[in-house]
C-alpha cells in the first residue's frame, strides 16, 4: 500500500475587493512508492505454509535422529573454516575478507555440512528461508550438519556473486539425493542474501530464496526417483 507525504499548497481566497487577500493553506498528499520490507515473508496460502512448516520441522527432527546413526559427511576441507578473520581498531572485520570466506564456504558445501566461517557471522544472526526463520548461528550449523545426514550425495555450486552497499547476494545451484527409501532427488536454483552489520561488518541476516514454488520443492521430496539406479549402472559400463 502506498504511503503519503503531506505538502502545502497556496490557494487564493476570493473576498471583498476592499479587504485584504487571505491565504488559505490546505494540506494535500503525494503518493510515495512503498519501500520493500526485507524481513517480509514469502506469501502463500495458509495450507501450503502449514504443510511446508511441517515438512521443515520434520526434516529437522529426522536430521537429529540420523545424526545418531551416521557419520558426518566429508567434503575434503573440513578444517578450512577455522581460520579467524582480521578486524580493525574498531572491531570491524573487512568486508572483502568476509565475502571471500563466504565464497569458500560454498566450496565446503556449508549448506549440508555446517562447515562455515563462523567469524563472518553474528552469533544471533537471523536465518530465513521459505519455510520460516530463526536466530542463532549454532542452531543453523546444527541444522545444516543434520540435513547432510539425510543425503546420499549432494552438490552445491556458487554461480554468481553480487555486491551491494549493505549486502551481498550469492546465486547458487543445488541438487541432492536423499536417503529416504524412495531416493527422492531434490534439485533447484536460488540465491541467498547476506546482510552485513554496519558496526561489526559480520553477517546479521542470512535469507535464502528458492527459484521454485514451495509446493514444487515438497513434491520433489515426495516423488520417487524411478530408474535412477538403472541409469547409473548403464553409464558406468
């Protein structure tokens, strides 16, 4: 909805010729384009949102259960995120260094391993996706790691990075095969907004956007991957 800014117009008032001319101030309004609320949630019908939330919390629970039975996934550089980022005299980390660490996190498939440069994030950073949002770096790391336990294989690649005044945007491509009995294949593209705090220079908001409808993602999880094993064996010959 458009918001309005008042301004004053000067309108002459007709009166008796012997009287002084009076000036009447009448308030009028100019329409102003609405500003986008960055924290606004993705719209959708209530049944769809409810179903997606159930699936999200269900996967979080299954990830915790799977973590008790499986060894963590390996990425080849599990210790790369332990390096500390340098700060200036005001305790602010360098923006370029933070961006470089985020790009390296993609190489470590942080989305399914939880292996990310923690120094680039605020401890109470907000993490949001089409299903909802929460605060806390430790919870995000735990959820990412547990999600990796549910996968047979995965691939995440940073396709493009864009820098803006208060944020960076990473465009990515993701695919995985889940360990459910029907071996569903999840494949999508999307982008993540990394909002940087002015004082610390760290990421204070991490917002994921998927370039597919929410229900399409859920359908991918429920759809069996028919013929996958056969295709794999034929390609290996």
